[in-house]
C-alpha cells in the first residue's frame, strides 16, 4: 500500500464545508485501492489571524513544505469586515504558499458536464484548460505608493515576467496541448498595450512551437477572449496566460460551465521540488458561508487532480466519473453541501 502525507488547509467561509466533502470522497476513492492519506490539518485563515495575529509563520510553512501535497479550501474575509485589512489573509497565506512552493503552473480545467446548466444558450461542447502563470506577473508585489492620501498620489503595481518563468510555463502548456486530442494552444495576453511582457510571451511561444509540429498555435488579446468564451467557448483547448489575466478568465470559464462551484484548480510545482496544492477556483463565499449552500464539486474535483498528481490517475478518474454521474442524475438541483458529497461517495461505491 502507498501512503501520502497531505496538508489540509480548510480556511475561511465555505472552505471548511467544501473541504470536508472532498475529504470524504478522497477516502472513499483511496481506501479500497490501498492508498492511505495521512492528513495534517492547519488552522490558517482570517479567524486564526484574529485569534493569534499569525497568518503563515515560517515554521508552519516548513511543516507544510514537508508534506506530499496540499488540499486547500479558501481564505479571505467578507468584503465589509473592517477587522481585517483587505487582502492581508489572501496575500500572506495563499499567495505566500504559491510563491514559496514555486507553484508556477496554476492549472484550471473547464468542462461542461452533462446535467449542468450553462447560462449560455448554446454553449456546445466545452472542454478546455487554462494554464495560468502562478508566481509572477502583477502578483509579484512589485510597486508602491508615493504621496499617499494627497491629490498627487501615485500607485503602481509592476508586473514581473522572467524568461525562465515564461519558458517553463509555456513548456508545460505545449506538453499539455500535445497530449490532448485537439492539440490546440492559444496564447492569451495584451501585447498591443503590454508590449514588454506580451512580447516575451509571444516570442517564447513562437520559439517553442517548432518543437511541437502537431500543435496548432494561435493568439488572442485577453479582451477578445471574453467575447469568444461567451459566444464560442468550444473553440478553446489549452490557453496559456499570465497570472492576472488567468485569474479573470477562469472565473468567467467557471461561470459558463455551470458555476464557479464546479471549477477546480491545481497549483503545480511541475519540477516537484515542493508539494503542489489543490483547491477550488472560488473563494470563501462569505455570503453563503455556514449554511451548507456551497457546491463542494470544485473541491472534490481538485481532490481528483491531487490524486492524479500523486500517481493515481485511475482513482482520479473514478472521482470524475462519480461527479459526472451525480450531475447527470441529480443535476444542479439545490441540495446541501453534505448531501452532494454523500451522493458522490455513493456513486463512487456503486
Ligand atoms: P467568491 O468566489 O468567494 O464568491 C463569488 C460568488 O460565487 C459569491 O456569490 C459566492 O456565494 C459564489 N460561490 C463561490 N463559491 C461557491 C460554491 N462553491 N458554491 C456556490 N456558490 C459559490 O469570490 P469573492 O466574493 O470575490 O471573494 C470572497 C472572499 O474570498 C474574498 O476575501 C476573496 O479575497 C477570497 N478569495 C479567496 C480565494 C482563495 O482562497 N483561493 C479565491 C477567490 C477569492
Ligand atoms: C484565485 C483567487 C486569488 C488570486 C486571490 C484570492 C489572491 O482569486 O485563486 O483565483 O487572485 O489568485
Ligand atoms: Mn480568482
């Protein structure tokens, strides 16, 4: 039998509710296969900060680094919560984990499952993956404020993009596109305005394309992507893009494929120098927290991505199959978070 050590970070809001269901489903998939998950829970998030003044202390980060993978719920306070400085929890926990553990690929698959309802009238077959950069771009924390509070205030966030960072991301995207049926790669940027970073991305894609003669490559400005994602999403296969653009278009991708509650995310360190982290695309959803209203499917599918990453594609596919089955039979009818988790466990065991 195989044992994997898993750091579990439930976090804030609906995080603990959706993570509990993912843990149930993971157990149901792993136990019969002789896979043991040795879990260690870390109580990080807004409440923890309020109680202790700690976000992610160095020794906790090192303990997490020592695990094989991380299952993450969501962190972040409600927008109106004045006790907590805006973004502190997200930056000091979530972004700190992504940056410290070198999660340079933020992998976000979007699939329109049968039984789910897209807000688009005629979405067609939707099955694409966004390969979002995870450790650079405008998220790098570069910039500052001059003359704060005055009429002459100047606020900057400087996007950081390195040849190394772009190359390893684009390499991953080409490999992924090459492994898929349609073998299509779309670079998404805004190189008509962001000429420096945009051209670095474009040059990197152009140079690598020769190594992948079977992959069809194209380019779209990010604003145009929002058009095609709503009018013709079936045109996409693999999209590769920078950190901020990837954040924005994956919320849209979640919405068109039946809701953000279905969209999973893998924060991948593809060199395996540190544990990768799996989470839903969505946040802590303070508006529905504690009411068993959250859809746990995104986190359950993130659990499947985790098993695949840990070398268990068969169990990952079993989980996806159970999710598909449950959506087909029960659709998106309102059920409690736990009922959805239970139904997926039942489908897995059927
Ligand atoms: P959000 O994703 O939390 O919520 C947006 C909307 O989607 C809300 O109406 C919410 O109820 C709904 N929603 C989200 N997940 C759902 C689910 N599983 N089932 C059903 N409905 C769901 O985004 P937001 O409101 O912009 O952010 C709330 C907090 O979460 C903020 O503090 C933000 O910074 C944080 N956040 C954290 C993460 C993360 O930890 N990875 C990601 C995004 C946002
Ligand atoms: C996400 C979130 C995060 C991001 C925030 C909470 C920092 O929106 O995971 O998509 O912008 O990456
Ligand atoms: Mn986001």
